[in-house]
């Protein structure tokens, strides 16, 4: 009997590595959670997975996920995701976020230092900290946004500017989490109109000092073609020297998508470090009680009440039901983007894919379950909007490259080479597809039969693997400055 050199061999798959351009049948030898061999000839292992006919890609890295809970990780794993980070809302109290998940997470996890949370903490003497990232009433985002509506609106942390002292405290709360390993600074400035330019500048200056990006949900447009929100944050990046990442450029640009992407290309050519992401759907999702639905939202977004879909019942709204639900509060889906805008974003070489996945509860936006398979099935196979290799680059390599200067783990993720982490998404390019819909979002993607995290199967033969408490392979991903 041959000596088994590797713990696991992934044999005969079409290995696609966007960094080296490798696209060929290879045999992958895995030991201690790492890729140790990438061979043209068969290898022997304690266990051999026959991957013939399947694509073997680096596991997908989603940098914008709010559904940081066990069920959320299940849906993401079935969608090929091996690392789920919330770099937009982030957390306040990084240690608790990590401690809550040690040994329990199917996939890798991490967060940014959250500007929203720091504002709540400083302006209200509260420490939303880890509570922000726990799953109350179907998710922290829903919880925090309800919190906003019920207790603090309109006089609280949303609309009030910070005093000089508060501004310094906000910066120091953020800096504590950065020192503990938070991945950059997450900013939802569309949700905090009270944060004035001085405050935003102070936060950007902190990012520049720490050498990390600000991951920003920009201010709301005054019309679907308004480009001033992008100009504002680029101005801050230019003035402070901070790196900038624009979250969901699709829903934050609407009809200005092409001109915004052109602006990002242009400032990059000037040497600014600006990146962006999009999710592959024509509808957005958020909470109906937030500042995003203040007076004038129909003109600003170019929508009407009937473009709003109430998550709890699936109904389209009228002026009357809009008022009723806004007083009540809760998640809503906003159908406001044209299919061609999304195709522009998917095809654009600068745009990485991130889901903005919400906590997976009945009626949630399907992007939390299907974003990655949707890119591969709909945009690559059906629409031909981009090549398979380019898609894998956007799903895995580009997110890793965005962080590798300050997150050491990222140097070994997003690619398949000797020494890389054995995080792998193994899928059938002919059948991979999303099944989650706006009507029935709680459906796993299909055509991704095997997913490995640090060399451990978390999805096998198309099923989630039962993981014992303490045996789950997901690790906390931390930055080092
Ligand atoms: Zn988000």
C-alpha cells in the first residue's frame, strides 16, 4: 500500500487560481490546513476526494456580511464562502465578538471597528459592543435600527453632531478596537446624518494613522444621478491620506453607477487607494424606520411606495401601509435598481463581490444566501457578463488583496498555491446557481458540492457537515498594525 503523504487529496479537479492564472487539472495535497502540493500527477492521501469535472477555486471571501450567526454561516458555506467579515457596520467591542464564536463557527469571521457603535457608546454612555453583533430579534442590524427608532430618534446619535470632546472619544473607542485587531473602520454615514465633516475627517485621520481603510456606506443621493456622496468621501480620503472602500456601489450609485466607477478609476490612477464592491441583485434591503426613508426618499431614490416590499408579508406597499409600517419599524426590501446597472458593476474589473447579507430570517434579502452562486450561475454562465476566472478573482482574490497589507491571514487566502490556506470552494460550473428568492430567501445555493475551511469539510456531497461544538474550523480573522 502506498504511503499516504497527505491528510487529504483533492484529486483531478480543474484548479483555477486567479493570482497565477493557473487553469488546469491538478491534484491538491493538503496537510495541517494548508495546501502542500499542487501536482500534475496523482497524490496519495489518507482520504481522497474525486473532484473530476468540478472547478476547484479558492474559498470566497465576503467582506460585507451582517448575518454573523450560525445559520448565516450555514447559508454562506453552501454558497462557497469560507470567510465572512462585516466591515461596514463592524462592531464595538471586538473581543466579545471574537469570543462568542471561538470553536463554534463553520467559516472564518471578523469585523471592522464600527463608527455607528462608537457613536452610540459615546453619545449615550452605552456599550452596545458585542450586543451589536449578537442576534436579537433576527439580527443585530435589525436590533440596532429598532433601538434607533424606539429610543433615540430624532435627538440621539443619528442627528446630533458630536462635540469636540465626544469626537475625541469616538476616535479613541475606534482606536481601541483597531489595537485589538479590528479590520479597518466601518462607517454607515447614510445612517448618521449628524456626523459632521469634522467628525468624519477625524475618523479618516485615524484610519490613515493606523494604515487601514474606511469601509463606507456613503451618504444618500439627492437624486438617482447624484455623484456628490462619492465626491465627499473621495475628498476626505484625499485630504487625510486614508484608504477608502465604497460598500455596495450599486445601491449607493443607482443611475450614477458608470460615472461613479469612472471616478474611482480616475482617482486610483492619481494614486489614491480607493476600492469598491457590489452585490448581484436589483433590490436593496434595510430597516423602514431609518433615516434612509425620511421625507423626500421617493425623489432621492427614484422610487414609489409600490417599489417597497414588506419582508414579513411579502406585500408591496402603498402610502398608507408605508406610514403604518414606518411607525412600527422592521425590515423592508427596496426594488430600485435596473438590471443593466448591476451588470455594469459585475463586469467592471475594479468591483469585488460582497453580499451585504442580512441575518437569515424568513423574508430576508436573498443576497445573504445566494450572492456568490448567483455571480457564477447568472452573471458568468447565463449572461456572459464576465469570465469564470474574473469572477473567482472578484469573489476571492480581490478581497484578500484589499486586506493583506494589515491582515496577515489574507496573504494565504484568496488563492491556490503551495503554502496557501486550504479554504476551497468546489463547484460545478454547469449547474451552480442561487435558489434564494425575494419570496423564499431561505434556500441554499446548489452546484457547490464541497467546501473546505482550513482543510476541513464544512460542506460535503452537497450537504452541510455536522460539526461538534468546539470542532468547527472557522477562526477569528484579526488585523495587525
Ligand atoms: Zn451593509
